[in-house]
C-alpha cells in the first residue's frame, strides 16, 4: 500500500494539495488555450506556494510539456510550421549554449529585463523587420529557452517575439504551444540529467496531464468563439498584466 501511495502522492505533499494541483492544471490549461497565454505563469505561482522548492521548476516543466502537447495536438492544423521550426532551432541553441552572463545575473534583474521587453513589444513602436525574419525568430528562441531554465515560465517572453499581427488567434495559440512543447521538453530532459528524479511524481503528473487535456478542450471551445480583434486585445492585456507582475517581483 505504501508503495502504491508513493507513486500516487509525491513526498511532502498531501492528498488535498495533489488534488488542488490537478484541478489547477485543468483551469490554467483552459486559460492558456482560450487566451493564448497566462496559464503557465499562474500554475508556477500556485506550485511555488505548495511544493518543495527543488521540485517546482522540473515538475512545472513536465506539466507544461504535457498541457502544451495536448494543445498542440488539438490545434495542429493551424500551426505555422516556418515560425515553429526557426524558433525551435533557437531554443535548442539556447539550452545547449546558455551564456554564463545570463546564468550569473540576479533573478530580479532577469525579471526586470524580461518585463520591460514584453511591455515594449506590446505597446512600443515596432522595429522594422524585427518580427519578420528568421534571425529574429532564432534569437527569440535562444532568449526564451535560456530564460526558461532559470525562471520556469517563459511563455510571455516567447509570445513577445512572435509576429502577433501576422497570425490569426488560432495560429498564435497553436504555434506558441508547439514552441513551448520543445522548450519545456528540453528543460525537463536537462534537469533529469542534472539529477532530478521524476519517479515519485508520476502519479500526480498523470492526473495533471489528464485534467490539462480536458482543460485544453474547454479552452478550445472558448477560443473558437472569440472574435479576432477582441482576442488580440485580450492577448495584449494579459501579456501586459504578466509583465507588470514580473516587474513588481523584480522591484519588491
């Protein structure tokens, strides 16, 4: 019985907390599918309050890999493959060759830089050809993948690099999800090599995967009903709120 419990409820977590995380996976996955962004950061905030510190980033990465995989599958016909390929190439480079300068930056400074960049990308004047070429997509992949290794939720910075004005709401959500699958997948693989043991978390991850899939289904139903112009406005507002939260954390 103890062996079964070991695989269902992770160490240092109660049954109530495990059920809370499974429910949160449904809600946050639905939020991200419906609005394009925000669920990953919300899940990270919840985990930070109920989980051991050492497990937060690897387990968050595993959950986001699963939830983004379901989102990618459900919206697979709308993925912009060109953007996905070039951004993912940058992501691979970012994980393999992360700069020591970035590694040694204080977390607060990293958050400040990310927040200011996101705010500029949403509300500032657009730089010519910045979001059009392959080089900017590769650069965006490198930066967001490197960031993901240290602050966990890189969804907002990834979204800031995507050519949002040139993608429909469904293309934006599906392409973003595909990119995040690779980024989080590389992260959990790297953290596993560094010594994190995922075995005790298998049961919880399975529950969160299933609930996240149904959350994606619910979010997709909402996504199809949101008018294009309203979606872009909501997306930019959510992105701004996430950046403001990051800015607050950096300053306080």
